């Protein structure tokens, strides 16, 4: 899914919420699914990829976009105060 498709899908979910066709919880799930799909299919012209952290609960599942696994480690460390040890894996 490219960025434009993701944005259109999020806009559609918001329109349905605004019209009262769905509730907030369903809208949140739908938007999270759209973002998860976008991240797993992410392709960058700059050679970046999406990476997911695996490790203790606090860091497990954190996803970032980076140029390499080591850059992903650094980006995740920058998002957390004193993160536990963790590994990263590419999403795609």
C-alpha cells in the first residue's frame, strides 16, 4: 500500500466515523490496521525500510523507518528513556 492509498483509506474511515456509521473503537482498529499494512509494505526511494523491535514488553513491537538495522536501533533508543536490550528485524 502506498502513502496515497493509506491516506485515502484513513480519510474513508474518518468519514464513516463522522457520519455515525462506525464507533471510535472500530475506527481506531481500522486506522491501526491501515498503518500496520502501510509499514509492512513500506518501500522508500532512499533505501530505507521499516524495522520492528523484538525484546522485553516495553520495546517489543516498536516500528521505525531507518536505512539499516543499526540506524533502526539508534532511532528506537532515541524514542525511549533507558530502553532494555532488544533486536530489530525488517518488516518486509
